[in-house]
C-alpha cells in the first residue's frame, strides 16, 4: 500500500479555496462573501488539529451544514440578487 505525504499548508489552502468555490455555486443566494465567512469559521474550528489531511473535507461538511441552516432559518435575511 503506497504511503501518502501529509497535506502541507499550500495544499490545504488550495483545498479550502475549492470548498469556497463549490459552496458558492451550491448556495448562490448567500453570496461568496457569506460563504467565505462560514468556511473560515469552520476552518478555524479545526486549527488546533495536528492531522491536516482531511481538513478541507471536514470544513466542507461543517460549512455546508451551516449554510443549509442559514438558508432554512434566515430566508428573509438573504439579499435578493
């Protein structure tokens, strides 16, 4: 079984950028800035974790759940496009 190298900071940053892009497409009504805020909050929750390999995946799951709640709980707060 091949061993993989641990994720470095550049790879993690690129992964997080892809998460922002993906979630912005998935939640266009919230806008990119709001998606970036939610992704940043989710990313900060994992900042103390020494194992970084799955951080982008975990951030995406956490942020996606939060964005869904925002869409459900705050429909009046979503700006019209």
